[in-house]
């Protein structure tokens, strides 16, 4: 198989596995390029299942990257959030869009609680639907060991979130209520959409000003939002945007992506559980904004 055909056929698959593993768009794109370049020079005749072969190559390559990344994240300034996937074609969506092939942003955030091996097993099982026998073969582990590690993952993660983005009639209202608050400085209506135990997490990576620690509780979040509005934090163009397959907000300033705001929606209570604000420019530079 020539490289062009190989790339066209398998790049989306390799990229999607790498992004779930790494939580980085730019790194996932690099991994896809690297894996497919290497695969081109491998004797493909003994490879009975190219898809399984590429997933195994990708998973193990990502494990090596994550081992190195863990050390870097230990000295990361403030909270580390994944790079958001932005649907730039739908920067101003007028209707609810479901993209089941995307992985929800909230799910990626939860994965940060896991070790690299735990993350690999959890992604393969939960996000990609592999059974334990297949996972064991991909990672060169026993099936029993994979089951134990998956069980440990579930204990580490405090609550369940959907792997794929969830839409409801409330999510678009939530976004517009936030934008209205940022324009007027009055977030009262938005605060009423929050759970009592809500948390707001910002990621500036030491590159721009951001809260070092999560902000917990409705009243503290209201105070924080009102304070940053008064300092001009939202003096940009705020656009309802599809982020990781779910409606969020992209802040655009002079044609560049400056902020991405994602919401974790608690469907059972129809309230917001988490707010994520990515302002680290390194995590937004892959976004093309016209």
C-alpha cells in the first residue's frame, strides 16, 4: 500500500487513538504522521490486520510520550487541561450538532487522573470498545491484569461522564447565558445553572494569567467571573462553537483564538458540574480562525 492510500485510509483512526491517549491535538497529529511514515517501510505482507497493527503501534508510542509528559506536567504551572478540538466550520452553530465520533472534553479531563498504562487500558476499553483479550494482546499483558487495571481506573475516577459528547436543549441556552453575562457583567442567570459543588478550572500554563487552583462553589465562581470581566478578560469576540463535538465558546481576538471555554453538563440534574477555560496559547495555536 502506497503512503498516500495508507494515510488517507488510516490517518483519522491513528489520530483519534492518539488524541484520546494524549489529550493534545498537535501531539496526536505528529504521532499519526510518525506512525504512518514508519508503517510505510514495514513489510506489510505478514500484517493480517492493518487496523489492529496501527492501533498497537499508536498505543505503545503514546505510552512512551505519556511517561515523559508526566514529569513535565508535575512542574506545569497551574492546572493542566487537554487541547480542545474546535470545529472551525461551525464557529457559530445555530442548531444542536451531535458528533458521536468525537470524545467529550470532560472525558479527556478525567483521564488525567490515570497513569499512562491505566489511561491506555481505559481508553481502549471505554472509548474504543475493545474487549479484555484484545487489550491484552495490544499491550502485551495478561487478560486478568487488564481487568484489574480497568477496575482500578474506575475507582480512581470519582464520577462517570459520557465518553461521547451529549447535547440537550439546555446546553445552547447555557452558552448564550454565559456570553450575555460576559457582555453585561451580570452572571446571575448563569450562576443559577451551576451545581452547588461546581468547579471552574483555568489553564494558562504560566504563559498568560490564570487561576493556579480550581475555583470551587457557585459564589466564588460568580465573584471570580465578575472580577475578570471588570479587568477586560472578555473584551473579545465570543462565539458559540463546537468543541469536542459539544457546544462551547471560542474567544476570538484579531483573527486568533485566545480562549476556549468548555462546560461539563450534568444531565441528571440539568446543571453545570465543571467549567474549563483554556487560555494557554500553546494549546490554541492549532486552531484556524477566519
